[in-house]
């Protein structure tokens, strides 16, 4: 693996106290892959990124790139940031306002011969699609163009690894989604290995080959987006990624094998799920995502619409079953039912995911 983190910890020490910002994080990233760290504010994702960059010392564990050790807390080894050959892109772009676009890109490669430097700048301008703006000042560009200049400047010295800290957070929503896809294309076209931090799930899904969900300094899961969504490794990941609820359920032995009794009927796709004896009396909670619940007027299961949110092509309905449980459903927007109305629903769950009920062992 190209990037390897082994039990990395970061601790901020203040007089009389010290708290772990990152604890026991291990992950691997192959050459040319784009990894993303996501999680709530204060979960440690930026602290972990800074530890990889060398801006924070590791209190424990090791950081390696291409077999080279950059940090080893046990050995007291810490390579200075400027010696790591790591590029960084920040959320505020940090462009030099008095320099042209081309000169901003050239700033980090001043040691190259003039002809080689000019060639590299032109390569970067072409890569990010800004050759026409080479002589412009940063303030003459849009926010998305400025971010592409910052990306080109970081890539110009040919870093072994590129780190991006909330690179789209200062941009409007529509631009962020488009630029996230553009940045992924640029990174793939240049063959750059990158690790990005964001709090936005859509950005993470758009950019990342592999995504890590962090919570309270720990890495809960490091996987591709599909697996995070359909096979969450923990209750936190299940609740953090996508729209869904946890409904009371019971795993029982059915004629065709184990199945799950839920307020919406029996669920049978149990591949990878625990057996009934994994939980006391088989009692558990099942994850029901909004796309697992289908609007069906012919269904005997009825639910009342408590809230609805228009999403353009669909509504996100918050529904209450007669038994009291709440579920969410994505419904095509031409099914425009009113709050308080009862509608038929059924479950279409391709991946049954269960967890212990709160307060029970399992």
C-alpha cells in the first residue's frame, strides 16, 4: 500500500489536562486512489490529516508513504512537513493576490530551470482547464476557478501525496458538487494519490474511492461508498450515512431460514446478518433506509405522513405506522400526498442490516 497509517493517535496537551483528538486510527490507501475522511465536527478528521502532513506530532503509531516512515511515535521519529513531499489544498485557497494565475502555480517550483518551470506551469493550466486565464489575477476568477488554481499550485511540485482540507466548504452548493467531480477527474488524470477531509456526504461519494467515517477520534469504517451505505460496520455509521431509522425487530427461524420480523412484515435477505442467537431472544433493531420503503397503495401496511420535504424529483416523507414506529421514504414527486394523509407502504430491503437494541448486549 502507498499510504499506511498504523494505530495513529494525536493528543493535544494543555496545562493540567490532555485529550486525544485521534486514537488508534489505521488505514491504507493504494497509489492513485482518492481517500476521504468524513464525520461530524470535532471528530478528529482534520487532526488526522495534519498528522499525515507532519503539522501535528503523532502521540502513538506510525505514518508511512511508499515504504518510507514519516512518523513513528515509538521511535521518537518525526519528519518535518517540508521534507515529506506532501501537497496541501486548504478551504481558503490561500492564493497570492499580487501574482497572476501562472505565477501562483509557479510559486512552489521556483528552483526548476526557467524552461522546465514554464512547461510545468502550462501542463498544470491545461490539466485544470485554465490556460486561457494564465495572466489573470486571482480576484478576476470565480470561486471554482480559484480552487482549481490552488489545486494546480499544489500539484505542480509533483507531491507524493495531496491532502485537501474542506476544499469546497466556502463555495455554494451547486458549485461544490460540480467542482468535486472536476477535482476527482483532475486527480485521476494526474495519477495523484490524495486524502481529502469533508463534512459533506455528497462530496465524499463524488470524490472518494474509499471513505473513512470518523467518530470521537476513532475510525469507525474505511470502505467504498456502496459498502458504507449498504453494509455499515457500526450503528454510528448506519445513522450518519444516508437517511434511515432503526426499527424494533426480531430475528427468527423461518421455513426458508432466518428472517427478520419487522413492523413492515418479514425480511428475508439475511446474507451476512447475525443468526437469531446473536441477540437475546433474537430481539434487535433493523436499519430501514428511505429507499427501502416503497409507496404502494395496494399494501395492507398503512402509515400517516407526518412531514414531507420536496427534493425536486422526489419527496422525502416522514411516516408514522399505526404501531407507532417512524420510517422515512423517498417517493416520486408526482405522488404529492398531504401531511396527515394515510398511504400504503411496503419494505423492499436488499441488504438487511441489524444491530443490538440500545442497552442490550449483542
